[in-house]
C-alpha cells in the first residue's frame, strides 16, 4: 500500500515537530513519521528551553509563527531571564519545563493541525530517482511517496549508548535506534560521521537533603517566550537548587577513569565542548577543587530531578559513589544513571542555506543530524526546512535568513559554510550583529516576513503592528518633548543624576544610565499621559512595549552603527558567484582555498569570506575575477 504526501518529516523531536507544523500550516499535505507517538517533542536531556543565545532562537521561532515558544510557555515550571546584569543584546530567556506536559502539548497541537497526519513506524530506506528524493520505505514495508522529505532523526541513527564498559544500541534510554537509513542515504554520495552527547543521573527528590543546597528561584514578571497574547505562567512555579562537587567526589571519578568510555578508547567520536561530562571537567581542569551542579525538577508533580552539570558515562556504581560524597546526596536514590550516546550525523556543508541537500534534490536535513546540539538549534532548523520543503512543492522564492536578521540565520550559515568538527551550540559571540538580534525585537525583525509567507497569521501580525506603533509613538514623543531645568531638576536629583543647566529634549535625559521610563514618567505628567495613550489598546502587553521602547531609546546609537556595518557587508552578499568559477583552475588562489571553495561552492563573495581557510587575499582574487 502506498501513501502520497507533499512533505514527509522523519522524526518527531524539536526539529521534526517544527518542520511538520510549518509545512502543514503553509498548506502542504504533510506526514510526520515517528517511532513512538508518545514521545513527540520529547526532551531527551534537560527539560529546559532557552539559555544564552538559545532563548533568542526560540523567540525567533515564535516570531516566525513556529510553536516552540507557545509550548514552552504552556509547560514552564520556572522562568528566568539570564544575563540581566549585561546589556539587552545579551539577555536570554530560559524556562524549566514539565517534561510530560511538554510532550502532550506538542502532540495536541500536531494532532489538531490541518493537513498533518502522524504515522508510527521506523524509516529504513530513502527512495531516490534522477537525483531527487521520491519517498521512503518503512520497517513495516509501507511505501510513502513524497515530493519532499525532511530528515530530523536526532540521536537515533545507529545510536549506541554507553554506561562504563556496557554498551547498548538505542536512540535514547529504553528506546530503539534506527538502522539502515544512514547507509541508504550515504549510498547516494552524502558523507556522514559520528558524534556523541551525554546526559546525567536522574535523582529521586525524596532522597535529597535540600537543606544542604542553595535555592534558585524563578521570575514571575511579564517576560515569556511567545509574542502572542497568552498567559504568562500556566503551571505552578518551582525552585531549582545548586550545590558543588568536592575533592572526594573528584578522587572517586579519577579512580574510575580506566572504565570511562571517553578515556579508554571505547568512544572515538567527539562530544559537545560547551557541555562536557563531569569526567571531562576533572581531566581538563585538574586544579579546580569544585564544580557547580544544578538540581532541576522534571515536572510539576513528579519526584524526578535532573542533575545539570553531572553528565557522565562512567560505570553506574562510580557515579553513585561519587555523588554520595556531596552532603545533599549522601542518601541519594536514583531513577537511572547518566550515559553517553554515539550517533550518526551528516556533514552540513553538503546543504544549501534552505537546508536542502546539494546532492539529493528535495531532501532536507534539520537538527542533530546536521551536527548541532540543543532543542533550540534543532527547532530553528526544522522551521526553515519545513518552510522550504513546502516552497519546493508549491513554488515560490527560497526562504532564508541573513546573519544580521536572525540567530537562526547565523546558525544555518555557520553550518553550511564552516561545517562542524564537534556538536555545534549557539552563543551570542557567534553573531557579529548581536545588538540587532535582541530577544525583545524578534517580532519586529521577522513577523512581517512570516506573514507575507503565510506562516504567521493575522492575529500575530496585528499584535506586532500594535506593538511597533506604540513603541514608535513613545520614541517619537521622547525626541520631540522639551524639558526645562526648573521643572525637572528636583526629580533628577531624587533619581540620583546631575541636574540640567539648560533645556533639552526628553530623550537626552532618558539616555542617562540612572534614568528609566518608569522612574522619570511620574515626574513628567505629559510623558505619563503619552505612555498611557500609546499602550491603551495593549494593556496586557504594556510592560513589553515600554521595555522595547526603552531599549531603542538607550541603544539607538549602537543599533544604528551596527546596522551601518551590516549594510556595508551586505554589498558582498549581493555579489553572486555560485557556478561562475572553476576554482580548481584558479592558480592565484591558495591550495586550501581552491579545495574549500570547490567543496562548499559558496553562493556569494560574503559567504566565501566566512569559509575557514579562505584568506582576505583569496577574496580579493575573487573580487577581481568578478569585475569588482
């Protein structure tokens, strides 16, 4: 029996869920194939969304009409804004979520999405004709025909789990791995490799001495992930806790290293540099006498706790013995130990910026199969892959995001231009325009584009327009309203800033570090009236609007300067070179540049300039040959 679809998505992790939802919401007849319908949107590791730069990605997914922000807000049991002590370009939302409710929130959304079907099965073979994908075959012998296929298999492709010297095939604990599919894809000339990641022990809360730990509370202000007009907190908000390892812990871990798969040769693949196992930490930082650990709840009502910072693949008895040397865990009972998992990934330099394969037409890759790590990076890729799969089916211009437009744009450009030699994680430092890519304005950057595409709906677009108009009204008033020393100096002294010697515009006062919209407006009645007028139609979002206005007022100079730099570099983005040169024959290029340019075949001069090994002199050669 054959089934026919426009788009088929393989895998129901974060990339798969976003890809399927995007394609279906745009109007493509879509099928999501998953090995287990009860694990849709499963959070394999920590049930937390967001973090440094990752939170911005989720805000961008939401601004584009994706679902992750809404699901996260609906299931959050603790919410915080990280990096508050730094400027707004560095602020990042993070939420601890209820693992089980997160799954059911995703499943409920997908099951009720028009144009979307779900099929429970394992894909084992890709069907390709004339250099393009035509469908696939499942383990049950079912043939699916499709115009486009999006692969989002996470850690399941030939997955192998490690606890000490014990090895067990699987894609996650207690879940089978997927076999044959990697080989089916590789037969067509797509290269792949192996990576590894890990997860920590899960602890029974009833066995923990919480009085031996410091508490870490969440925040209950107006911030959330979605720009939609939804409730701020849906579930009971819970604490997290922190504690530290000690020398006794480290000694037990060191003694166990001969049985560590990471150090005895059992695991050859590379793990995430920025989320190392506890055994890697004690080897890499031998002088550190302690490492901070975070104990985080897995749900609103469960006793299961996640020990962030103690990822390990050491033998189970060593993990337990080491942890029991921490006072809070002296009577610890666990649900299961930590483990490492190795899995297949595909070299992302074999992809276009749309995430379509350069080798097999209409085949898209998204998520950990591209060498990334993290739910947020996966979700962002899934959204772009789903959008472009729909476009490939029904026509239209390819949808991509530039580096000055979104963290998702930085992520995808890094992957397809530079490739990966370790699991890729997004950081604010990877974005050269991070002042333009703030968490507060993802809707201003992206929602109109998504609305024109048809993914962001009318209600989302109108919310964005209302916010934009309100912010512009406030900023315009600040630029035009004059302040007189006699009327404001007493207030300025109370606020703790220098009195005026002569009149000035309100915006000059607002630019002072001690002054905020909140603390000055009560002394300037005309400004307070303007704020009330601007936010009258958006009372529930008043704080969000005021924050966005204040950031624009205080950082406009930095924003303008960064925009000017971005526009200068955009000229290089306009110089198209794909297919124009036989790089191997250009002797004036360095040998490494000839090899890298031939392999990646960049679309523009700007992309070529970001390829590792392509020097400024190589770029000058290409500019001369392009007639520039």
